[in-house]
């Protein structure tokens, strides 16, 4: 399996308190048919990680 195939099959979790940022990142990442899930808070992200097989997390480090 090539590097590009692995990236296309990855599940990416986008965590940001700003809906516009979550939407922009998710739409950009989905262009290459990646599976993208989003969370609006750290608590929601932790909940998703417990039930989803996540390969990469993009996290806003300055959330309230």
C-alpha cells in the first residue's frame, strides 16, 4: 500500500471551538476522500476517540 493510499483511508479528527474553522478543515480534508470527523470541544473529542479509530487529530490548542 502506498503512502497516498494510507492517507486516503485515514480517519482524521478535527477539534476546534469555531464552527467555521471546523467546516473549512473538514471540507479541505474530504477532497481526497478521507474520513473526517469533527468535535467542538475537548470533551467531545475524548468521547469520539473512545468510540472511533482515529489516525490523526488536528487540535486547536487555544480553545476555552
